[in-house]
C-alpha cells in the first residue's frame, strides 16, 4: 500500500514538473513573438465594378453547340457587367468537325452583349493542323465567327514559315487568309 502511495506521489510530482516545464516554454515562446513583414502593394485605382480571379466562361450558339471557352487569370467588370477586361487570356474555339483553335494572349476585352473579344499582347494561336500563329493583337467577331488582325504575323507549320500583314480566320469555313505582304520560306 505504501508503495502504491509512493508511486502516485512520484507520478503526481512528475506530472506537475512536466506541466510547469510546458507552461514555461509556452510563455517564453509567447514573449519572443515572430514578426513576419509582408510588403503589400496598394491595389491599383480602377473604376471596375468587380475584380475576379481564375475566371472561366463559355458561349453557346443558338442550337446549344459550344462555340468557345474563355479562361483568364484576372477579369475586371465594367459598365455594370457589359464589358470585361482580362489578363492572362486563353480561348478555345470549337468546330462541329471536332477541330479546335486555341489562342493565348496577355490581355483581352470581352463585350458581354455581343460576345466579341479583343485580345493583345504576345498573342499565340494553334490551329487544328498544329500550325502556330504569332501576332500582336486580334479581334473575334462572334456573329461572323471570324478572327482578324491588321498586325504583322508569322504562321509556322513544320519547316514552312509564312509571314505577312493582316489576317482573316473564318471559323465557319475553317480557312485562314493572310491579307498582304505574304512571304513563304521553308525547306523540303
């Protein structure tokens, strides 16, 4: 019986010492708080109604066929939701044949009423035949399903390189036309 009481006393004293040690460490750590400083750039002044991040948007035709998907890293909503300015834009245009056209650009603007899109800044596009187009900017007309640019452009498909100024890509007929100053270079 005395051994049991002695064991209880030793366990109680050990528990009390352990509790005092833990509390002492916790209080000492609390006194030495860690301060993490983070520089925060002020948010740019803008007249946007809302700013959204990681935005995805799709448009369907009259027959519920998906015409295109748009994603953007950032979208700012203006004019009570009628116009969006976009950063980090990626658009995929779909064809009934199963083919798709992909475009990426640094910036864009989407008109929510007409579904027309302006894109600019390091624009690159990939056509269904894996041809790549590089230009500065382009305009997508949703009603006509055309993509146009008046800027100089380069189209690369394997060893074939075409350069020119201005382009019309008709998604309905799946044709691409360079408008002027066309130069073709390549090897067999």
